[in-house]
């Protein structure tokens, strides 16, 4: 179809006929239908004339948004040429073919006695626009605005839209046909209702349903699935309500499908857009709102926090939470979750083979974290974190099930972990079509937890985290299978109900922990290994772990206060017992962090060393003379073929294993060239205990 013919096809024929009969009335009503579609223009009109929303509609206040020409056929079509010449003759169009009042707020002025339209008064919507402050466009040359009308305000008793062109029968019919829906009492009623995730909006007999309107927190787009229904006629489409072109396309298609005036759909979309924006601006209840805590629950939580054997009771609860073994890993994970209340929280990476229990360990840790303080995701795109709503991650636990699901977002996670915030500037198209720069900021800090089966994890991400590995021994597997069988019994289900009450207790405990400062008066006595540059970050993690332990004990410590530059800050101090526990836990993860082998590969190396020892003893030959094939190793270690190949390749790269044959179709034969018992243990002797003696006195401070 020729573009010109297509333009005629999508244009409302009745409205064009009305435009030819009475261009003034048609343009006034069209501008009035455009105003609700532009929030800034709407607010500018309210401010200029001090009118309510209903009065703006009743008085046909409009906005010339430069779209009038889109509804008129092009000049090379006879009707288009005739209408454009008519608009130029009336002064509504300039000689260059542009709207005279484009970009202006419009107000029709009627004679108070005859009801005839005398002209249109216009004011620039943008106060910085380079145009006259006030534009007067009369219906007849020389006509001036009535002196009885205040140029700054027009009251409802001075305007009667129903009396437009009453002296002309054709004009009256035209005004009735082209008047926006808000001018008729039967069409002015709107209703808005939120049902689940759907937003239902009705205008007259037309019913609209929106889906996806809540998934637009950034405010730069409003992508929705919109359905409009008129009795048995339906039109549905997906569009961005903030884009004029998308709205125009929808209103044309909907008007054609429903067989109604396009101006009705346009007015509905304007009212719908305002309703959605108001709904988004209203404070809504947070999905994970903090539940109320009774006096008994608060007392029980405080009793637990003040117990002298707090860590022992905590370890006992962790051991009965449904996770077999892994007590130290659970305790480290629990303290990492507590560290979310610190300025620089910790992060953990849980590494294990597939189905070894890494997800179960993560679930066991998150079970103790209140729902409002955790964000659980299956994956992240590269830009997802930058567009989160304010406060979405601040002092919370961010848990990602698989490291593969955040590959694209690794850079953002590293920045969030190191700097505590994310800031990004992006370019988008503004309201006037100009490109503008928008800045998005996501505030941290956040405690991050990630699981992975990969033996090669991004080094920059890994050295920001504590590395935990799951016990993959045969004894652990046997214990897990026994636990799975016991979990089906009645007694186990009764224990599970009791554990639910314990988890609620721990949730209340963590809600009672304040984000206080933690000062370490013993920091000068601590010693730490320094043979690698990456230990600079590991040392920070070690100090933060001490602070997390102290923060957990805040209800057992005197809360002190200090004043700095007129600001009073409350804090607690670290005790030697906090450092002692941190030393024990650090040896559990720091060796793995420094290890050049992944935990799975380290376990495989141990199994390989044991296999070589057994063969050497059985055949009475030196270890260096033992040769083995993949099949022999697979049978001895019970390791899956794909995992064994991956581990052997890594050991060969690091020169733990030497391949003697295997190319040109020959069978692979290997030799273990290291003795595992003689390898250096990175964790051994890494930390030096605090020197014996009393705690040095801290700086004078007042006890709160």
C-alpha cells in the first residue's frame, strides 16, 4: 500500500470531516485530549491556572504536542491539501506547515453571553522557550479576549463547554462528535483496580487490563501488556506507555479493531498513563515486610543473645537444622550473614562437585537469615544490578545459586563488593527527542553468597570471597543417605517443626542486632602471613570476621559512645575470645583460598596419592615406578570420567602429574611426580595467636 493511502486508511474519517466543518472546535478538543498524555504539561497547566484535574478537563485546557499533523493526510492528497490550507487560513497553521501553537498550553475563550468561541489563548508549556509569553489566536481577525476574563485564570462559571458553537447547528453537531470523552458525563467515569499482578482500568464501556506494569522500577520505561475490550471485541498488544509512537500505534489499531473513535482511545491512554504513574508513586507494602515481634519473642531472642555460651548454643542449633555435618561451614556462613550489618560485609563462594551438597549448604545458611534481609536469584544479566530500586541490596544477603548464572554480572559484583556501591551513566531519549544522560546508583554494602561446580572461577571475584568446600568423602555420603532415610519418619517431621520455631528465634535475634561500629583494641597485636600480595585482601576478610563475631555478641558488651565533629557514634569493642574463634574458622577457609587447586581437584589428588601408595606397596616397587591409566584410576577412585579428565588435565598443567604416552592413538599412561605428604600446607602456621597478656586500655569513652 502506498504510504499516502495508508495514512488515509488509519485516520479517523469522521474527525477529518469535523475538522473541515469547524476547524476551531476540532482543534480545541484535540488539544484537550493531548494534555493528559504529558505529565509535565499537565502539571504546568495546573500551576498556571490553579485548577484541579477535573476542572482542567471540564474547561478543555489542552496541549499542542506537535501531533496534529500526524492525523491529517499529506499534501499530495486532495483532502490533506484542503485541510492544511483551511488551517493556514484560520491561523492554526503557519505558512511553513507547522502548528502555530505547538509546544503551548491552550485554553479556549468563549463569549460569556452567546457561548461562541472567540479564540484560543496559549502559553508556552516550557517557561524557558523562546516564544512570546502569551499567544492570542482569535477566531476572527481583530477579536480580543473579553475584558471580563482574567488572563491568568478562568473559572468554571465563565466557561461552558457544552455551549460551544451553539449559534451554528453544523458546528454544534461537530463539537458533539469531536468532543473528548471527558466532556460527556457517561464517559467521564473511570475506575482503577489492582487484582493480583494485573491492573484493571475502565473508561465508559471500554475495559483495559495491564500486565507487567510493576516491573519498571527505573522510571525510564513503562513496558506493559495492554488489552482493551469493548463487549465482544478485543485488541491486545505489548508496548511502552512512555513512548508516543507506541501509544499512537496502539490507539490506531485498537480504534480500528473496536470500531470506535480514535480520540476516545487516545484520551483513555492518557488517563491510564496518569493512573499507572500514580499507582507506581504510591508507597506499597514491601513483599518482605518485617513482621511484628511480640514481647515474649523479643525476650527469648535477647536471652539467647545474652547467653555466655552463645557460640556453643548457635553451633548446636546449626547441627540440628537438617544439614548433615558441615558445622564449621555453616558457622562461617552464619557469620557472613551477620556481617551484612557491617560497613564492609563478607562474601563466600561454595565450591563442590555436582550433587555434592553445595546448594543444600547454601539453603542451610539462608534458613537462618530473615526473609526481608535476603535476595535470592538464579542468575543475573550484565546490567541487572544497576537498575534495582533504592535500598534493594543495602545491608542484605545476595545469594546466587550458580556462579555460571552471574558470569555477565561478575564485574558489577566485584565493584559492589569492593566499593559498596554501583554507579552507571547511560544515554536515553528525553521527552523532546533529545538524548539525555541518566545516572543510576545502587547502594550497598551487600553480603554475597555464590555456589559453583567450576574448578576455574574468576580470580578477581574469588579473592574477594571466603572459599568453602563441601565434604565429598564416602563417610559423608553414607551419613547423608542415612539422614535422607530418617527424614521420612514421623519423629524427623516432628523435629522439623521444632526447627522452624528455632529459625524464627534466630530471625528475631538478627533483627535485634544494631549496625554498631566495632573497634578492635587488639588489632596491633595480631600477626598475619605476608608472602603473597593477595593476602592483603585476605587480611581484611580476617579482620571483618572478627568484627562479625563481636557484633553478634553486642548484647553482652558495654555499648560505648564517642563524639567526632559533633556527631555521636555508638560502638563496641573486640575481645580476645572473638579473635580466638576467628583464628579457628579462618584456618578452615584461608588455606583453600590460597590453594592453587580447587577443593575438588585437591580431593582427587589425595585419592590419586593413596592409589599410587597402594600399588607401590602391593607390587613392591618405588612410587616413581608406578604407572597408571585413566581406566585404572577411574576404577580405583570411583570418579566420573568427565571429572577425572578435568582434574588430570589441571594436575598435568601444574606438574603434579606427568603424561608418558597418549598421543598418536596411544593409550594415556601417567605418573604421579609429587608426594602429597610432603606438600606445603598453606594454612599451617598462617596465623599467630594474640600475644598473652591483658587487653590494652582503649581510648577514654563514655558508656552509653
